[in-house]
């Protein structure tokens, strides 16, 4: 009987200890939680899915600053953009602050491609990385040396081009196949201008300046060294008896717009992308990037500048 009593006492003591430990653990857990980033962010008004994404993507410093400042609505949206680059976060925020009406998608595109700077801004300009082959980027911030000449330039068949049009061999083959397939649909593609060296670009650009003034010339023409035509990867495509400005309304254009990517070409200066490319809409200007990249750019409705910033420059 005595023994039983003491067993009972011991059991009660054990139970008490268990409860104590259990409560203690719970209390510690609670203290940890209250001091956690999750708690602090939720306390700031962020939803659970927002907090999860922040903790997954942002560094300690950024998280701490979020915990200390008023809830913002833009960060979650920015982080969810397909082409978001962490290294540009501060720049996105600054730009968004100055341009609150711009869409998140545009903010990311503009900052990634540096289109927030003035075109030809000296500090932002660098030499194009010519080791990128078909994916070499030439735009208003990336230029080619005066002496750069692409390898393996071949003449495009006069069946599909005006006289004396040269282009890189791989591009020639892709273009001629495309023009042949278009012809089977009674569409006539004519390469009107393809490879242009530095000097001929300079002559062309200067002519535009005289005709249209510097501002308008920059909208439609590239400074020497800054033209994609110097890469041997770009072709201006027209059809018979048509001016450049009329090309948009032809069946040839409609076909190219939907099919050129299948041959590795992209419409390089699309409508409504002037703020990214720095060029007015050019329905005639096609750039060879190879089938895989062309398909991606077509599917995603992005410019090559955006593609390059995200997939190539970022690596
Ligand atoms: Zn062109």
C-alpha cells in the first residue's frame, strides 16, 4: 500500500515535469516565432504567400528593411515578374518610385535593358560581345568596332534579294529556305539591305541626319558601329513595288510576322517597343538568332534586348 502511494507520487511528479517541459517548449517556440521574420512581416500586413516569397528570394538586409517600413504593394508583384533580376532590385524600386504608373513588366524590361538611360549614354555603352555568335547584341548601348567584319559572308540569291546583298552563310541558308517556302504560298520576299559595313552605315546615318534632323534620324537609323546590319545577321525584307512604310500592309509581312521565327528570325523592332529598342517600329527588319531563341522571343513577345539581358548577360 505504501509503495503504491509513492508510485502515485512519482507518476504525478513525472506528469508535472512533462507538462512543464511541454509548456516551456511551447513558450520558447512562441518567443522564437514572435522574433521571426515571418511574424514581423505578417505583423506589417503581408499575406502568407507574400512572406514566403520574400523569405525565399530576399536577403537578410532587405527583409529587415521591410520589417521596419510601411507595407508596400509593389515588391511582391516585382518578384513575380518572369524576367525579374535580383541585382536590379534597387533600380526597379527607384524607377517605380519616379514612374508610379508604369507596369511592373515594363519596369523590369526597361531597367534590365538600361532603357532608362539616354540612348548612346557613354557610361552605359560597351563593346558588343562578339563571342556570342548568332546571339551577339548590337543596340544603342552595345557597339561594334569600326573594323569588325563577320566571317563567312555570302551573297543572297538574286531570286530573293536585290543585287549585291551579303549575309552570314547560316543566315543566307535560313533566309533562302524561308523565302522559298513563302514563294510556295505566292508571297515574294526580297532582301533589300542586309550586311552593311561601318563606313556604309556612317554614310546612311549622316544622310538621315541631313534629311530628318538628329532626333528623327536616331529613331530610324543607327550610328555607325551601332547597327545590327554590321553583324551580318540582319536583313531588311520587302516585296515588289513597295516602300518600307507600305510593307506593314502586305501579305508578306503578315506571313513573316507569324512564321519567321520558324526559320530563326525575329522581328527586331516591334510596334510599341520603341521604349526598349530605341527604334521606331520596323516591320521590314529581321534579325537572325537561330530557331530556339527566335521561338522563345516570339512566344514571350519580348525584344532581343530583353532576352539578352535576362538569359545571356545575366549568366
Ligand atoms: Zn534594318
